[in-house]
C-alpha cells in the first residue's frame, strides 16, 4: 500500500508545488479542479448514505463560490464587503426552492436542501480560502506552503506511525484504523513543521510560541476534519471517497484535512497578523 501512495505523491506533488509557487491563475485553476472533484465525491457519498441531493445545482453553486471568492481580493474587508459570494449563496437558495416547487412535495425535501447546501459550505467554501491564503501579502507563498506541508506531514507521519506502532484506537466508531499512537505522532510532526517554518520562512511573522500553538491548533483541526469525512464514508459504507488516487483514495480524501483548517488559518492571519 505504501508504494502506490508514494507513486501518486511523486506525480501529483510537483503539480501542486508549481501551482502554489506561481499562484495567480495556475493556483486558481488547481483549486477549482480540486473543488469540482471533491464536490462530486461529496455528493456521491451523500447519495450512498441515502440522502438525495440536487447534485448539479450544488456543484455549480460550489464552483461559483470558489470563483467569486477568487475575485474578492485578499483583505478581510474586501471579502465581507464584496457582494458576489453573498449573491451566489442567495441565488442558490432561490434555485433550490424553485426546483423543489416545480417537482412538487416529497418526504425528502429538507434532506435534499440541507445536503445540497451543506456540500457547498463544507467543501467549496473552505477550499476557496486556500486562494485567499495564497494571496496574502507579503507572506502568502510561505503561509500556503506552511499549511500544506504541516497538514500533509501530519497525515503521513500519523499513517506511518499508526501502521507500525498503533495499538489503541482513538475513534473506533468513526475510523477504526486511527490510533492514539499515530495521532500523537502526527501532532508532533505538525508542531515540528511549525517550528521549522518559524525558524526559516516565517521568522519575521510568527513568534516561536505562537508558531507552536498555531501548529498544534491546525493539527488538531486537521484531525477533526479528517474524521468528519471519515464519518461520512462510514455511513456510506465506503473506504475511500473514490479510487481516483491510488494509495490515497479520492480528492476529498486528500484534501479533507483542509476543510476545517483553511478558514481558521486564513482568518487567523486576517484578524491577528494584519
């Protein structure tokens, strides 16, 4: 299992690094593609769980949110004052209501509305924050690499340590293979990465203690984010969100840890660091 995992990483990692490094349109299209695939996998999982959805309405709305956020600028004031995203979300509610009226009453109406709209807010909205993080000035490039390296280092170390030394399940009712040993090793890796970035690329932006606390916070949220998607897969009776990435599962499996962390990470920089 480790070999296909490494092979997929060797192919995908250069594309990701290039997208982050160049930013602008390359990173935008990268995140837009990730959002499309992740949304598709989310709605598939939701339907496998027995919840009917308006899949294409949710996907169009979700991608529209990503596009609108990318046009909002980078400062928090611009994000909140720009009306494009708010207008899209309002339009989404209207379209869902009109579609339901045309179809007529069903017992699953509220489930359809809730599951469809939740996909936008659980998947597309958080992933759009990666664009905002990359566009932070002047530390957007370093901050984006910081978040990606921290989360995926935590994930990799937790996987290796859990596979080799894991004995005590930490959330057996959600993800039986996750262990205390792997989780703690992953959190230690997250804190270590934070310390490394503070000593190098973010030395002027983060104090040492601040970096450690930020690394720990992001690490814990990444773990919770991973469990959130694992819960959905468990209800659906599926191991992976899709077989797209050998050794990794689907796009949603690979980016699930960003769903809770990206917004918190961005607003920390927006509120505290600016």
